[in-house]
């Protein structure tokens, strides 16, 4: 993760600050646009002409808006960028988005000062997070790097710059943004360069970076190869991986700080490419399937972030990785697979591969006797169809679903509860040859069926399942702090969940 931008806090006047550009937050009120409190002296510098000036420039303050205006000598910086906050300048979600929009609007400035709402540590964090995530660019495969949007120096203008709560908030925000950027990098990486062994190598490298040096957090890393997976009885992971020339892997991370309040198990789907297998996908559905390892990426990145933040919570993380391909050794519809723990599963559709990886990993995680189990996966197109590309689905036991929803609110991500209806139990149990039927070719409620299937491997523990299919890659234009391409959706919700469990 090369990070060139350095962030600092200063309680200075935006009008007097020297920078290539000063970003100014604009609130949309009933009486028209007004500058946020942090930009008060920019208002003063313009005096009574401000209203007419904003209206001529077409500034309304609505969310997503960015209007650039060269200055004369009313302020020290040569460029002002007015970014819309919407009606509520105290809402961290609005502030995070506006900071992201600001980052994209000044791609060529070496230094930027941000006069956005930042009166509380929470808002300072939202500004930093939003700006860093909005300036994210994946340039590893571009021969020309001219598209960079990351300035060298970003100064957050805040009245609480010298308070330790504010500097702590800045540090926290950078850890969170690192985690989201790491997830995005891995999801954006082409599938040829992100096979299970290569993804495990990327995890090993990231783990080393976080745990090296004095004072670094202690996180144990284990990488199991296909032979070890066979010894461990992980038939689900192997059944998917047998289709590919690149063998499967399982990564386990363990973070066990002294004074841990509880034990959280995280499990993430790591299908490094999903062709569908013999039940092959239509071409257009295969296009974005390099992102099918987003769950694995996000649990690893979240775990490293939790450790860097030093949260007093034990976390054991499983990232099963396999590539779902078409070959003479691929699993067939009709095959019966023995999962970790001994449950047998009849395969009906090799494109329902995620549940096979997760079943094994859930069963292993349950063996560690955690207090709470959370899995995250790009599991079903059904949930994408139901909830669109910005809202994730959550299913599971009541308290854990509630905890995930609350964490999502704190993180600024939207999740929505879906049920696991009673009749799903019958559907998943309808195999004539095995304990469970992997898929029944009934189209209705396919995401709920998948959840009922996963539940069989949770040992009755408190559990939440996040189906983020379609949220992992933004196929449209950038918005707020979310670029085109990989989004990192889910990472901040997982870290917030850990924070709430750590008390
Ligand atoms: N990886 C896909 C789900 C997916 C869909 C992710 C769209 C991202 C965007 C998953 O493995 C899959 O193929 N699911 C099937 C499930 C079905 C066979 C029950 C699907 O969505 O059709
Ligand atoms: Zn898949
Ligand atoms: Mn699939």
C-alpha cells in the first residue's frame, strides 16, 4: 500500500491558509446555500457579495456537488472548491462523502486544505476517511500514472486540532482507510495475478508489514495448502479448487490480545475467480467475477485493522480461497462432497460454490468456540437483485443481525435484514443421497436458501451472514468516497462491529 499523502490537523483560518486549493463545505438550507462553520472566514472575506457569487457559480450545497472557483486576493489560496454537504453538516456520513467528492475534484493539487465540518473527533475522522478513500486510485497496471489524485499534503482545518481526541481520530481514520484501500487493491487485481496461492502471498506480505517492528501488534498467520486441507477434511474448499490449475488455500489469522472482552470469528469467501464451473456462467455475468474474493479480502483487512487499533477483542479469521474453473477435474453436478465436520452435500450447481468454502470454514471456526461468528461473502445474485448495488443483506440470529446493522450505521454503510424462512430448512434437506442439497434449482429466494445452508455449519452459535454480492465492485461512475471498481464495502462495518464488541 504505497501511501504518499500525509494528513495533518491545524486550527487555522481557511482564508489565510496557504495551499494550492482550499475546499469549503456548503450547507443546503431553506434560505439557500451557506458555508459551513469551519469556512466562516471565507464567508467574511467575500462579505455581502457571497450569496450572489454562489448563486452565479451555481452552488446549491446539495450532496455530490463540487464547484471550483479561482480567487483574487480575498483568500490566500489560488483556488476554492465548494463542495455540497446537503442539509445536515453534523452528519458524518454526509461529511465523509463530501470529503471524497473534494478529493476527486482537485486531482492535481500538491497541497490541499479542507474547511469541512470538523468540530468533533467523529467529524475529523469522517473528513480524513472520506478524503483518503475518495482519492484512491488503482494504477498498478497503468503504464502512465498521470491520473493520480493523491496530493502530498492535506491539512484538515479544525478547531480541535490540538486535542488528543482529534489526533486519535486522525490515526484511527488512517487505519480504517488503509484497510479499505488494501481490500480495494486486492479486489481490483486481475484474477491471473490473484489466484489462491498468490492471494495468500499478498496476505502474507500485508501481515508482515503490520506486525514487523517494535510495538507492532501480534497477529498469528497460518496458510494451509491443498494437502493440509485434505488432511483437515475440508472437502468443500477442495471440491471447488479441484477445477483449477491453481490449488486452493486457507488463511487463518489469530489476534488474541491480553484483556480481550470476547471472541469474534470472521469468515470471508475467497473465490479468486468464479467462472461458474461446469454450470458455467453466461459471459456477461462472468465479467466482474475477479471480485468474488472480496469477502476474504475484507476479513483479512479488517482483522489487521482491529489489531493495529489495539482493540481488546480476540479475533480468529478464516479466509478460504479457491478458483472456480472448468476442467476435467472439476466437480460435477451429482457429486457428493464430505464437508469439514462430516456433513455430506449433494452438488446440484457448481456455480453455488461459495457456500462450499464457507461451510468448511464455518465448521472450523465453530471448533474454536467463539462468542460470535460473522461471515461475509459475494454469495448470491439474488441479493444483488433484491437490494441493489449499495445495500448489503444481513441474515442470522437476532442479536448479531442487530449488532451488524448498528455497526453499519456507525460505519456509514447500509445493510438490510433479510429473513431465513422456515421452508428453507425443507429445501436444503431435500437431497435423496446426501445430508444436504447444495442448490435446488428453484429460483425464488436463492439468497435465503444459501443462508439456511450456511446456518447448518454454525453449530447454533450467535451468527450473522453478510451477502455483499454486487456491492464489492462499483461498475458505474464514482460517487462520494467510492471510486469506480472495487469499493471495499463491508470492511468498516466489520471494524465497527469489533469496536462495539470490545466495549
Ligand atoms: N459469485 C456469485 C454471486 C455474485 C453475483 C457475486 C453477482 C457478485 C455479483 C455466486 O457464486 C453465484 O454464482 N451465485 C449464484 C447462486 C445460485 C447458483 C444459487 C447466482 O447468483 O446465480
Ligand atoms: Zn461465487
Ligand atoms: Mn458462483
